[in-house]
C-alpha cells in the first residue's frame, strides 16, 4: 500500500501538479532566480549546532513554564540564560 504524497502543508499532491513541476524541472532553472524558502531562520553568524542537554524533571518543568510565560521556546530561554551567564562570569 502506498501513501498519497502531500505538500509541506499537508495537502495531497495532484497529478497535474506533478506534471507541471516535471515540465519546469526539465526546462531548467536559473540559479540566480531561485530563492530559499522555509526552514529555520538563522540565529547567528553561521549555521547553528544542536547541543543535547539532559534536564531533570523539575528543571524541565520550570523551563517549559518560563518559555510559556515568555511566549517563546525552550531553546530561546536556554540561549538567553546561557548568554546572561557567560556575560556575568
């Protein structure tokens, strides 16, 4: 059983879309006209690196509460805390 291909927004891809995209690809693209779309926005001067960190349940809960209170992400809270700590030492 094969699944129906879907777009990045979850909509089913139609045969017409596939044919149109294939024609465009076969005609070729001008790299100067291509633009990056989607993906994460850069957060620094170069590609970011993922650093896994283990948190105990209490610290994890506090982190999630702070992120929700600040209307941001846990990653942003961690980055802000790390910046502040590094500046203070």
